[in-house]
C-alpha cells in the first residue's frame, strides 16, 4: 500500500491549541490531551489537524517550546491510533500599529493564540531580518498591511523567506513526528499591486521582459485588455505555486503535503494571486475549506459550486479530496456529512472558530457516527462543467456576474437533479480527457478565449459518447 493511501479513508477533526497549552510541560495538560485523543479514537476520528498556533512565525522566538508541546500531542495521538497533520500559515504574521489593532485580533481572530511581537526591530530568524521578507505595494513602495486579518505578509519570492521557511520545515519534521504537512496562505495581499518588492520586479522582468510600471499607469494596472497585465496575473499564480513545488521537493516523499484553499472560481482570486489550479500538482491531496458562515440548506448553491471546483481538481490530478466544514451544532453534522460525501470528499470537522462558546469537536462527537468509507467508483458517471480561469481573469469586474454566476447557477441546478458535478479547468477537458463523464456542459461559452473555443469545436467534431451542451 502506498504510504499516502490513508488519506482516502481519513476522518479528520481540528485539534485546537490555546494559551493554556503554553504551560507545557504540565501533567494536567498531558491528562487533558490524552482524554481528547481517547474521545476522538472512540468516536470515529482517525486524523487530527493542528489549529491555534496559526501565524507560525509569530512564535519564532519560542519554536523549541512550540515543538515540545506539539511533540507530546503527536506522541499521545499516535498512541491512540490517530494520525497528525501539522497545519500553519507560512506567510502571515500579526503586527499591531495601535491598541485598536490589538482589539481587532482579539475580536476577529481570537482562535489564534495572540503571541505576536510588538514590532519588527528585533525580529530576526537565524540571522535573517524578517522585516525584509514583507510584501510591498506598488502603490507606495511600503510593506502591505492586510486589515481583515490585522497582519502583514511575507513574499514567496524573497530568497531569505525561502531559505528560512524550508529550514523551518526541516526543523519541524525533525522535532515533531507528523503524518502530513499543511502550509497555508500563499497569496499576494491585499490586491493586484502586491508584491512589488525588488525580487518580484526582477523576476517579472526576467520571465516576461516587462518592467513593472508605476501605480499611476492606468494603461497597465487593472487593465484587463492589456496582455502585459494578464501576464502579471499569471506570474503571481506561478510564483505561489512554486512555493509548494519547493516544499514538496524538500520534505520526504512519504509525508503528504497540501495547503488551504477556500475558493477556486471567484473573480477575487486574481487580485490576490491565488490559484489552487497551480498548487494541486504539488499537493498530495486536494483541500477545500468551506467558509465558516455557510450553512447547509441555506447556502447550497455556493457550497456545491465551490466543491465542484475542487472535485474537478481531484479528478484531474487523481488525488483525494478533503473538505473542512464548521457545524454550528451536532444537529448540522448529518447534513454536512451528506454534502461532502456527495462530492466524494473526506470530512474534516471543526468547531466554529469565531463564535464564543461554540460547541467543541468533542461535544459534536458525543455519539459514534458512521463516517463514509473510501468513495467507490460505482454508480452514475459525473458530469463535467467547463470553467476557464483565463477567461474569468480577462473579464475583470464583469467576471462575477457574467461568468462565475452562470457557472454557479448551472452547478446548483445539476446537483439538485442528483448529478455529481466536477469542474473542468483549463487543460482538463481537451479531447480524450472527458471519456469518464456522462456529459460536458459549457456555461457562458461565448466568453471563452480562442484556444478554449477551438477545444470545444474539437470535442463537438469528435465521435464520442459524451454529451456536449453549450449553455
């Protein structure tokens, strides 16, 4: 059996670390962690995912303590037959400018243990000045600040961050016994103008022969008819994908890796350089985080269309799919499990992260649940829905109403008919790549680029048992 086959039958739950865990080593903590592992084991969980110490480089001065508590948790979990997934942000760090920022972290991100430094003056990691790693905005040449998370963000093109992060991955693997590794937050924040540091400017010029212009140049910035700007969008996708390529090459092959992805189709993803389509080739599992405020029965259209995108990536790359959902209470568990099982995803259960007093994973697992086993290939064939990332990105502000929304509406309609849907992204639906499908639907086909339309024409001309419908 392949050393990664366990993912196909994984039933995952979040394992939250809090302020109290920094009392380690402590016999009371050992007892509490042991009781939690035993509870998960008895109630059908076989994999836990670390949560809480998320903005990992906030803890750079305390990594040995972090490793120590994580090592004990991992050993306890392994003693109870639970696999352990290490999980953290590779790029985001909380920093505060004033007392209001401290309150914002407390009120909006209280699920993070807020152990951030006061500033950058003494922030060095093994001799590397971490302040130099920050993403820079082309608007003013200053480090970007992402208000939503009260944080700053490291640039994946900075060689200091590349060296230091891969070194951190080595340290973690050597210090803590883990079964998988999940690194999050590969995006450029908060918009198209990031990152304009010297390393990004140099790389863009070397790869595309284009000098990044001043922010005042409206012929370039956010001009979706300018092929040079479209190359900027594509470059940022590639660069974030390269982070996962480097990580996959660095860690031993028997340790699966993946990262967080809450979306694959929204128009906003172009602005932050986020493309799971570029990440999944380097991942060992496809992962989708369902937005924590979504509810089954209320947000079915959005949930189904997002899951369809990630199910398509899993099909395209022949990798298992994991879906993280946040039930409000035990009463929602059945609906969530049916939803993810319909899309052949492995379930990851987590409490509501931004709700005070939300039921914990242990409370939602009071009774043993019959979780779905490895999804079989029996039953009706799925239907494919063409979705072109390049077509979406050319549309700019029109993308959501003219392209994304028709895709969502079509997916919702087909799922309500009981059809299992998979997205067909660019490169996944040329001739010979759709023979396992019952039908292929092409929403808003008139908006596809010339190359994509030519592929549709070839599909129409080919003798195939696959039904093709232009919508």
